C-alpha cells in the first residue's frame, strides 16, 4: 500500500517532511547522494530501482530543492545535494544508527570517522578524538564490523561506496555508449515535459 502524497495533519512538520522524503526509495536516493552518486545510471545500478520510479523521485527531489540537476562537462546530467539536502544528514545518520542498533548484531555496517584526525563519530556526529561536531564534507565512511561484503554489488559504484571515502565526494564511473544514449533520451524527454509544463 502506497502512502498518500499529502497528509491530513497540516500542523505537523513531520507530516510535511514525509511528503518530501517519505516515499519508498527517496531516502535511499538521498543516502546515495551523500555517498557521492550523481548520475542517473549510477543511482539505477546501485539501488536496482525501476528507472521510471527513479526518474519520478529525482524530479520530485529537484522540485523540492533537495537536489539540483546540472549538466556535467561530458554532456551528461548530474544530481547534487543542495544545502537543504545536506541538512538531511542527521536524519540519514540517525536511521543508519537505529538500523545498526536493532538489525546488525555484528556491529555497525558503516563506521563514520572524522577525516581530519581519524576519530570515530558518535551517534550525534561528534568526533571522539577531538570533540568537534563534524561537518558533512569532513565525514569519512568505511566498512564497519557488521559490513557484509558478500551482500554488495561488484560494479564500480558499489566498489567506490564500499571503500573508505568522504561523504559528498563524487563517484566517477566510465560512461558506456548505451548509458550516454539513455541519458540523452532522458534529457530530451525531460525537455519535452518541461516545455509542456506551465510556467511558474
């Protein structure tokens, strides 16, 4: 059963937030954007999400100002978190922590460290080495004791995500000619849709 797109409780900010990030796949797209995924095809590869659903979720996140959609130097499209989107990190971090606490008996699946001094971050994002509240670009994720390498893909996106790396650091994967063709088709279709949409 799908959630309604709007909630009856207009006086609850949680209900309004869920209208933006509460649909299936949306928070996983946001999570992967923190992990450095930027291209449509890379989101599709990593999440194994139907392409039509991915296109819809990305469009919604762009419309809400969580992501920005930009043309890259190679003629493709990249999605990046905006400042508003980066503000979702505490939500993503808290849900990851909750999942580790209740569904990962071997320990955390991904450990967060302060990239500057290597200190582990606590569940509130504070470095246990220097005591600083660490900003998102200075957070490094790495496989933790509960990480299961057998449960991951072996594609370039998964390999990059599953090695120690800073949040928001872009994942760059080679483009295939078929991926470029799909992106061009997606851009043409998006341009047609935009042209058909009323201004304002």
